[in-house]
C-alpha cells in the first residue's frame, strides 16, 4: 500500500496539491518591495533610488483564459537633478503554465520580443513575489518584486 501511495504521489501530482490561483487583479507592493530588498538585495544607491520610484505602480490582471493584462501608469522619476516621465503602458500577454506546486507557479510567455519564464512564489493566497532580472546578468542581485491581490 505504501508503494502504491508513493507511486501515485509521483505519477499524479495534481491529486496531491493544487496550483495557487492567479485569477484576479494584482498590484505591485512598494511596502513589501522595500521591506525585503532593503535587507537582502544587492542594489547600489542609484539603482535603489530609481527602483523605489518605479515600484508599486504596476497592475496585472490574470483572467481564466491564460492571458494577463499588465498596466503601468505614467510615472515621474527623479534622475539626479532631472525629472523624467515614463510613459504609461498596457500589454496583453498570453501565457502558459509550465508547472506548479501548492506554493509556486511557473509561467512561460513572450514579452519585448523574447521568450520569458517566471516563477511566482506565493507567500499566501494574496501575496506572491518573483525575482527581477535574469540569471547570469542582472538577476544575481537577489531583488524581488512583490504583488498583492486587490480586493
């Protein structure tokens, strides 16, 4: 019996756990971004100044047909003594789910003309985070972006 249960665990993982739900509206959280990254991320002062001005604005809406709508409003940032406006953006992106556990989901999609893979790590039903950057380049600084579910 024990061997049968172990076999079922590996053969039919969807019976053992289910994926977290992405459906709904998620907003970037500046509070969670600052709380984690101040302590753990390897970010220089100029990059930190830019990031704290640009985080906390993006909204992602996931629907039940494997599409996400990413919206960012116009943002004014200070670059030294200069002020610069970042244009608002809206992107509709199709994605596929490559896999999941009860605490994470791996998505594949195309953005900016490149194939992307993102792993979303769920702290609970209303909060997930993902690493910013890409492995081997700017992804080694341990920067997380956090999203919370809108009510």
